[in-house]
C-alpha cells in the first residue's frame, strides 16, 4: 500500500524521482515491522482473554483489517508530508504567506 502511495507521489510531484532518501526507506521499513509486531501483540492478547472475546470487546484482526484501519491515518500523514514539502518550497522562493496559509490547517 505505501509503495503505491510513494510511487504515485513521486510520479505526480517529482517527475519519478525517489520520494524518500535511503535512510528514510529504512525507517519506513522499521515502522512497518513495528506495526506488524503491534498487530501480533494485539492478536495474542485478544486470544488470551476468552471472556473479553465472548463479549466481543476484543477479537483477533487480520493483516487486511489492520491495513484498512490505518488507511485514513496514512492518507492524512501523506497529505501532510506533501503539503510540508510544498510549504518549504514556497519559503525558499520567498512566498512566506502562501507557505503559512498552506500549513495553517495543521496547527491547532
């Protein structure tokens, strides 16, 4: 899923140039590994608590369910990274107000 998003952003905004530096690729891989581990921990905990499972408070999730649950967050984070890159570019060319306007939605 993320590979497709990175490729789409790369093609749309960077003329096909890599979106991430090599160390960032490694960081994303580590994060995905941690995400998979978190899913395993959750599923193990759900399996060990049959009373909760009977109450349907917790149940084991498939990898597809975990990915689906994270889609919104991934889309939001990707949009923020793209907007930040745009804002940094605007700052470099002296368009401070446009950069601030672009990032204002991320400031609470």
